[in-house]
């Protein structure tokens, strides 16, 4: 038994119990524990910060094996809630096992991995992690949305990250411009996909502290609980109002603050095109939510969405969208630098349904950023150099081609894949997703665990294809990409546009406690549907067409959405 008086939780004790006699020692710099055991055929070692009696109860072989069976049973039950069969063995294996495990175990529960063991809860990251588990269980998203409301300041901004503490959670108040909008995004995703609008009326308290002074970039603090209580809907509206109140620049785009989704762009001081797309998407969806609930304000947010989209569209360079503008008015990155997130979200925002520019922008991103020779997808190109002026921020301190500075940042790569699938560019979308899988890399060069997706992969000369840190990327974009296909429901033309050439069938099942429904579509049935050759923006086939052509789907009578959907997948076999 040992304890560290300087730990984050003074008094917490680490306990190690063994079924056989053992010796143990520990140190704190670096943190190490050495346990020496003369092992038998079956030896049980139980470690943790629980009570000694609890650990001793696990310390017999019988109790240990029973506990192991319970753990395995719990994971099996969770993983069975979603099943994908595409014929792409590596992709299926990842989606059916490691994607969920990596998200739940690494992101939502432990918030730690071999490369990053901070244990903090990130506002934007964990909302995305939890929402992208909606195919598995809505409970993760519901809990995370409400907890994030508890970490919103009365002014509308939010804690960037925090650690739980019995004397009050401790974290940072920042000037990041996008964090607060992820609450709006999460609420819209949750209500649209689950039909659980009751969450909008759940109430939580705000937090409060002195606003950041003009000379403060950020502040690590323990905020106080405010006396003001509001509904989840009001918390989301406060976030949206705060983003709007921060103002817009000379180009009509929202101000970037000390970074948007890319924290490393912390010295731009101007405007963000990506943030404009994100604001347009969230304001439009929130307007729909307000209208659905019969609340006031929908028209004003719809107008805000339209203005943000119009301003973002004016950042068109002729081949793609600029990433943003410095405070001086100069284009962020210059005219020849293309950043994938500004192109992907031109599509994902749905803000310009009648324009061909988002499609052209994604086409440019695929051609310039997808490196098929090295199987990686750059976040942008060219990278920033240390002597670049104006300096965009600490991103320039990374080596060129590493991490966010022109390497593969997997989060952004998944967004690009989703945009391709949304446009009906199935081959590009699935190629990008395949590039993210460790099995499709030379593992000797990749150098990381072969069963989890890396948060970043290097593109620097001489280091192409080397993995950065793993285990805790905002990874469930992988399940989000699958959901981007699944959520199309009865629109068989849109489903068909997401299938790779040569696929015969693709089965996806999402099991729900209420009905346990599933569905399956075959490529041959989908090909016969009216408009099957059209893109995702073409005519959709109705559920009537699906049933007429043999694509059966079980659907509860009162379900708002299909309880399950299925799309395309096993490759056609060559004739003998």
C-alpha cells in the first residue's frame, strides 16, 4: 500500500494485493511500481485505488475468473449493439470491436492512453466521442451533454477541459472560439437521432468566475457554482448567443479568438472560415429544433446561419475555400495553402445545397492532400515554417509535416471522408477511411499499436507513415462516418451513392432495446431502384421502392427514424 502526499487527490492510496506472497516498492519521479512475485500456475495480482478489502475479495483465482467473465460479457453485450459486414475485413474488424472499445475505454472512461494519461475531460472532444456512440447507446451522449452544461459559465463560454475533484472541478477558461458551439451540435445530433426531446427541459446550474482580463490568454481555476439554473436548451442557446456576441470581422466571418478547432492557430487574431461553416450549420439546426419545440427565436438563428454561410462562400479562391484571415486582412496561409477542414465543412454544413463550389473544394482537397503513395491524408499543405510571417501561432513550432502542421490529423481526415461520402464520392471516401487503419500500413514503420487508430501520422520527409500518439484521438469520427451512411435510412439512392464499385452487399445492424430491428440491402436490389445512378444529391428512393425491390427493413410503427439501416458491401466475386 502506498500514497503520494503531492497527488491531485491527497490521501488516495494505491493498493496491490496478490494471491501469493510478494514484495512491492514504489516511487513518484518517475511514477513507478515494482512488484516481485514468485508465480504459481495461477497467480492473481489485483491493483487499484479501491479499498483493500475489495481488492482482497478479487484475489482468489475463482473470484478473479468470475470477474473476468463479467467484464467479457459486458463488452460482448455492448459490441453486439452494432454490427457491420462490408467484406473489407480490416474495416469490419475495427468497426465491430476496437472502434467502440477505444472510444468507451480510452476516451469516455479512462481518458488516458499509453501516450497521453492526463485524465481530463475535454469539452469539445468528449461531446464528439459520446455523440458518435449514439449507434451503441444514447446514454453516453445524454450524460455528457448535461455534464457539459454544468461546465458552462454564465456568460456562455465554457471550460476547455477539466479534472474532476471533490472540492470543485479544476480546469481552464480560454478564448477558444469553437468549444461552446459543440454543445449546440451535440444537442441537435442527440435529439435528431434519438427523438428524445425531453433532454431539452433538464435543468443544470452554470459556473461562474471573473471573466478573463484583456491581458489573460487563459486561466487555470476552480470556478464556483452559480445560483442561476437553466434548461439544457437554454444552455445551448446561451452558447450560440455568446458566439454571435463575440462579433464578426471585416469579411463577415466569426472571430477566431485564440484558435478554433485547430488550437494551434492561436496568433491569427482575425476570422475563421471553418468556424463560419460550423456556426452556419449549428444555427440552422438549432432554429429547426426551436421550431420543433414551438419556442421563439428560430427565424433569427436561421438568418444568422444564412449570413455566416454567405460570408464563408465569399472566401472562395477559385479552387477551394481559404482557411481564414489574419487581423491584418491577409489570407491565413496565403492563396496557395489548402486546408481540408474548410473544404469538408463546406459540404458537411449543408449550407450551400445549390452550389457546386463545395464539391469542387473537396475535389481539390482530395487531389492535393490525399497521399496514396504513403497512405496518409494531410491536414493541409504546405506546412507552416518557423519563420513564416505573419505567424499563425504555435503550430509553426511543430516540425513541418508533423502533427497539425501539415501532417495527417486523423480527425480532419475522417471529416474529409465523410464529405466525400456525402457527395456520393464513394471510392474516395472509403479509400480515405482505409488509409486510417493500422493494418494497411507497414507496421515496422508505423511503429504504434496495430489495433487502434493514431491521432496523427507524420508526413515529414523521411518520416512518412510514422504514427504519432494513439489511443485517445477524437476517434469516433470512424463511427460517425458509418453513421453518415446509416442515417440515410430509406433514401436508397443516397445509400447506393455511398457504396464502392464492385460491392455486392453491405449489411449493417443497429440493435435497439425497444425493437431489436435490423435491415439488409443488396447491391443488385439497389441498382434496380429509380435514380440509382444519381449522386447523393439526386432523386431519393422511398421506403416503398425499397420494399418493392426486396430490401427488407424491420421498423417499429411509431419510430421517428429507422431503428436500423443497411447499406452496401461485399466485393463481387469473379466468375470462375
